[in-house]
C-alpha cells in the first residue's frame, strides 16, 4: 500500500528555538519515518506581512533549513524545498482564486485577528487576504492527505478542504481533501517564564552554543516565592521545573529535584545544574550539526535543489490535471 502523503510549511520569520524543536520538528521527524513527507519554507507567506521590508526573508530561509537538518529532518526521507522556487504553487493559486468566494476568505478567523495583532503593518492587501488560499494551493498541489499544523492553522486546512471540494464539484475529482494532523506543543517556557517566543527575547535557539545555553539558564526565572536560598520552593509554579519535565528523567526529579526544592535542601542554582546536565547532551549535538552544516552551504543548496526537483515532478502532474479539468 502507498504511504500517506504529508505536507507542511513554516514561514521564515526567524531562527527556530526549543519550542519548535519539541513541537513541530519532533513531530516531523516521526512523520518522515511513516509518510512520504514534503516540508517547505513558505517565503511567499512571509512576504504577506513583511512586504515593506523583505530584507530578512532570504537569510531566514537558509537558517530555517539549517535548523531542520540539524534537528534530524532527513533529506533522504523527506523532500525539502523553498516555496518561491515553485511557481507551480502560484499558478494553482491563480486558478483556485477564480472559484473562491471572497466571503470564505474574509471569515477565516486568523484574518481579522492578525490584522488587529499587527497594527503596525498595513495588511489591507490582496496578498494578506489570500494567505489561506495560497496555503491551500501549497497543500492540494501535492495531493497531501495530512497536514501537521498547530491549532491556529486548523481553519486554514478547513478552508483548503472546502476549496478542494468546490473544485471537484465544479470540474472533476482531481484534488484531495486533506486532514489537519494537530501538533501537540508541550509547555516550553522561555527564560522569563512566559511562553518561549523569539519576540519576547526569552528563547533558547537551536543555534545557541552550550555556553550560551548555560548563560541563559543560569539567570532564568524560578518560583517567585523562593527569594532566598533557605526559602522552600514549589516546582509546580516554577518554569525551570517545566524544562526539567522535558529533559530530566522522572526518577531523578522525584527523588532529588522536587524534594530538594520543597525542603530547600537544594538551591535554584543547584537545580539548574541538574537541568543543564540533562539538557546539554540533547541540545549540543543539534548545535554541532548545525555549525557543521553552516560551513557547507553547497551541501544545503544541493539538498534544496534535489528537493525542488522532486517536488516539481509531483506539482507539475497535479497542475496538468487541474488545467485539463478547467478546460485550459
Ligand atoms: N501558514 C503556515 C504557518 O503560519 C505556514 C504554511 C504555509 C503552511 N503553507 C502551508 C503550513 C501549507 C502547512 C501547509 O505556519
Ligand atoms: Fe525552581 Fe528548581 Fe528553584 Fe525549585 S529549586 S524553584 S524547581 S529552580
């Protein structure tokens, strides 16, 4: 039986951090073992909000591909490419735009939300309204049946299903209606205790060296009630403990970290030392892989060229069927 086909993309808006590693990338790494996977950098989608200053998009595209490879996305198993190298997506976007009722786009919840959130940018553009339709073209051009995304993207996959259904109804059954595969994001706090995010300045990046990771963990926010060394603490309200849950074996947490914190037998610096002992062996190899790859840009270029060629074979086939169905 043929393997199912997975497609997902990320906008190149900055380097990836631990939130991405334990959310999307862990998930992709598992999916690449079981499915035929297409993963791409959505640089046109970055342009929908960053059109006034596109200067960072190209560099971020390469950084993100380095992050993927360093995290174990395997170009032998998954097809990796960059959206703007695939004009086929744009042609399909135009063709689908002919059958897309405007209200379908206007009522996508992210449309008005994001416009509110990014008030500093003028997003009253055709490109921004059409964002989810371009995303639909990205998906259906590969006839992907599964699309791993976070919960915020589910309405986009839903719109994609509606478009595919409408196309198949108007012409002939060419397009596949995809399912969203909801990605679970474990709770990853940043160094200030808020959700890890590049824009909060609290992130630990895949590109951070072990020294930088250590320097970020040492001053990390802890249980705010634990002001002095001999105040007992509460791991349940401590963001450092949320990281322990990811990196430190349960046995050591239960026998040492939790009782040590609650009785003030250990201090927060001791506790962070234990965290680093488990964290560094996980993040250092990713950092080292990344460093090594960053010194071989021609290898990364080769991976993307091969991925683009593979993706094009599939995209061209679908596009030919679509043109034929639309009597072009
Ligand atoms: N909109 C997605 C995001 O913000 C990125 C994306 C573009 C995407 N095209 C896609 C995701 C197709 C899945 C499938 O993260
Ligand atoms: Fe947090 Fe550890 Fe300090 Fe307890 S000892 S407050 S778990 S950092």
